[in-house]
C-alpha cells in the first residue's frame, strides 16, 4: 500500500482487529498499529492501548464512511 492514511482510531487491539475485518469484508486492505499515544502505555502491553486504522489513500473516503456507520 502506498500513500497510507489514518482513517480511525480503535480503543484497543481487539477493536482494531474487528474494524480491520470489517474493512476487509468491503474489499479494503488495512493495517493497524499502536498510536503514538498508546506506545509505552499499559507497561508495554499494547493490546489495551489505542490503535490507528490505516488504509491506502485511494480507499480512505469509503473506509471512513464504513467506520462511521459502526
């Protein structure tokens, strides 16, 4: 994926997995990672930290619409 953009933030890794699966079901490839705010939080246990959802710039508008509907 080139030109990656953040389309949302999940409150945990579990939510990020769920949102990424939702995007994947719509044909949008995504990745998730711990946000800068979450890095180092929770004594290094990142699963409970906020995660950002990232997609290709060309899919960003549709991804935002899908995530907003949740």
